[in-house]
């Protein structure tokens, strides 16, 4: 049995469900972004009646999204991570904000997405300071 499988089996069932949710939502975002424009997909984040998501749940969502992105066989960069986390929060009744920023980097133009909930960073926030905010969804 591989070490990854042993590690997976050792996780509490709630953590395994969260990882499965994160992987399915990010994979969906990765696929859909190849078919429809970002702005159309961002409409899926339209405002909902906001409810509180406990800080511990936000940390667990961050952990699940970042873990799946690290171990994915295909690239799950900031945009699929952002949509995955935002959709996970939205299902829990929250109204996340997805920020889209740009910067001029060593290799030219760069873009980045990060997600916040009530000003609390969820994903993508570690490098967000390098980027100039262009748009926030929902606007």
C-alpha cells in the first residue's frame, strides 16, 4: 500500500469528504474555464444571503483546496483554486469575494485570483500583494 493511500485512509471521514469536494469543484472549474469565459463563470458567484462560516471551516477549506492543488496530476493554479474555494463557501451559505489582479513580472504580464470571505483570506492571498486589483466578483 502506498504512503499516500495510507495517509488518505488515516484521515477522518469529514476531511476525506472535504478533499473530494475540493477536487471535484476545482476539476470542474479547470474544465469549464476551457469552454466559457472567466467573466461568465464569475457570475456563478452572484450575491447570496450571507451566513457566517466559522473560521475553522475556512481553514479546512483552505487546507483542502491547497492540498488537492499540490497533489493534482494536472495544473490547478489560482483560478481553479479560487473557484473551488468560492463554490465551497457558497454552498455553505457564504458570499465570498473573488479578486482578480494583474502585475508585470519577469516574464511579462501576470494575473492572479484570490478569495476572501468578509475580509478574511481564504486562498491565493499569500502573493496577492504583488498584484493590482482589477475587478472583484461579485461586483
